[in-house]
């Protein structure tokens, strides 16, 4: 799971984490619930590594409570 950050704020960390996960050899689905401004690039990176990727809203009352 990649989560957190502020929408339209700093996005380098989310992109870096997507790249690390993509290179890790992980064969599990990835949930992306981070900065909306980094969403498309993170999705391309993860799906480019053949990882099933789920995109969810980056909300304080959303992903953490529902999981």
C-alpha cells in the first residue's frame, strides 16, 4: 500500500515508493491511496511491472478506517 501525503503536495516520495515496489519482485496487488497528483504516474509504474493496482481516495476518514 502506498498511502498518505497531501493531494497536490509533494509527490516524489509516492513515486519513489512506487518504483521501489515495482522493482521489488512483489507479486501481490498494490493499493494506491496517496497524493492524487502522483496517482497516474504511480499507476503507470506499478502496472508497467505487471502489478494489479487499485486506486482509492486519499482521505483521512477513508482508507485507514475502512481497512
